[in-house]
């Protein structure tokens, strides 16, 4: 009789396991917290809110955005690193957080590969070279020639050391064997005001950052730092077409989860992101921001981070960039 009851208990337990939904099948069952290191109003923040709205409608649960800007992203990344690995905390990150800071800064309180589970890429953004609308430069060739004639004359604005804008200007100077001096600003708006006023020679920025002042007649686009002309701005030549080197500058933003998040939940998050990034309304809104939606598998994002960590380390050494 005791053996009979033991078998019945075992069968009952097995039935419960079989009847239970697989990990991630009923996910999400409550709102998801979406941490971001970007200040309100910047392109990544606006894009994140568009994505969050679409995912909330898809899953029937809201994504609550919690901005923790500042400190090189350490506040947001630290909070995500310490969160429960259950899929209910996601983190928005850019290439600066995952591949530049770990190689440029002397101390980073996280490991980009060990502390987070890659979920998906989110968008990529090409950069362009901008000057004041009244600047004497009509092409990249003009800008480069000005740097050759007066090595102390040409300056460019960047938001921080090691930013895509900083790398873009430094790579241009090295490739053309000229001297171009970076000027670092605390806020992006200060950079574009300085360019507009002619206080600095140029900036390297995304369409979303520079277009408002172009439309206002205060800045002009010299060239796009991409292999080909941008579909929405076919009149803007590439750096190479404009008399410069073959130069590509772009940034990417993705989503990660705390390390240990179950694979089934990561896959569901990934599938949802891939689905909404194809939404025509989202694509249109992203285009207005000057960015291109781009999803990836978790493995593809992991590979990108691994490869770029090595590339950035080599680039920093080659350009001699250091934190003063």
C-alpha cells in the first residue's frame, strides 16, 4: 500500500510538471522595468520610448522606463547588474557602454560580457560631419586643406572622450596626417551651438542631433561617414566622395538583461523586439530621428561585443587616446 501511494505521488508530481507552462511561455505576467543610461530628449531616449510603447501593446504589459543618466552609464548598468535575472528588468546600452568604456576607462564596475545576457540590437545610427552654415568649407577636402595650412585652427566638438564623435575626428586627423583638436562638452546641445556660432570648426553627429539646426539654417552637412550615401539624404556625399578618406563612423544601441536570465525568456524578448522593429509606424518614426531599426539574435549581439572590444582596444592604442 505504501509503495502504491508513493507511485501515485510521483505520478501526480510528474503531471504537474508536464502541465506547467515552459519557462517564458506565460511571460510577461507583469510590467517590465526598462533601465536606460540616456538623458531624456536624446535620440536613444526617444527611440526607447517608441519601442517600449510597441512592446507594451504586443505583450499586453507596460514597459516602465527608468532613466539613470550620468557617470558614464555606471548608474544604469549597476542597477541592471544587481537586478533579479527574471526578464523583468531590461537595460538599454550603446557601444560606448559595452565596448569603449571597458577599454578606455581605468576602472569599470561591470564586465560587459559576464554581467549581462545579450537580448538584441535595437538600432544603428550613421554619423555625419557638420559645420556652421557660414563656414568657408564646401567639402571635406576644404576642411582637410584648412587643417594642413593651419594645424592649430581646426577644432571639433565631442560629448566625451572616446565617443563616436571623438573617434571620428581623431581617425580623420590621423588618416589625413593633420592636426585637429577635440573640444569636449558636457552636453550635446553645447556642441551644436558652438558649431553654429563658429566657435569650433566641425562636429561629428547623428542626423537626429544635427538636423534641427540644419533645417534652421545654422549648420550644414558636409558629408556622411558611411560607405554609401544615406537613402533619405542622397544629396549628401560620403566622406570619400567629398575629398576625404574612406571613413565610417556609426553607433549602435541594444538591449541586454542581467546575467542568468533564462534562455527561454531571452528568446521571447528577442522575438518581440524583432517583431515590433518591423512595424511600419516605428520604422517611420525612427527614420525621422535619423536612425535605422536593426534587430539581431542574442548570439549576434554577443559576437559584436566581443569583436568590438578587441577593435576598440587596438584603435585606442593607435590613436593614442587617453583619459586626462
